[in-house]
């Protein structure tokens, strides 16, 4: 038997839903840029503070943010499904 750890892919959509549930308690929401202009100014993924209506984080790495908020388990990876 190999002792290789097998990673289970989780879709971007599922990760976004998990993150928004967790971050919603803090008044934060993860958004994806819908236009090229928005993407050049804040990055593909960004976090907004919904209580004060401003961009809290720019150029967010989805996998790193998911691990930081503990919504992505050690055996999971962000994958395209």
C-alpha cells in the first residue's frame, strides 16, 4: 500500500459558499470580479466588509483563505469539477 495522501477536489463554488457562511458571522463576504476593470483594481477574488461597505482584502488566494478560515480540510483541495 502506498502512503501517499490522496486529495479530494472541492469545487470553487462550494469553497465560496463555505467561506461566505464562515465570514458572514464577521460581516465579511467573498466576491469574484465580474468585469475586467474590477479585476485589475481589486483582483479576481476580493473580500468586502458588508457592514461598512468597503473592500477589506484584495487579490485573495481562494485556497489560502479557505485554510485560514478552516473551511478546507487537510485532505481537500480547490479543484475544477
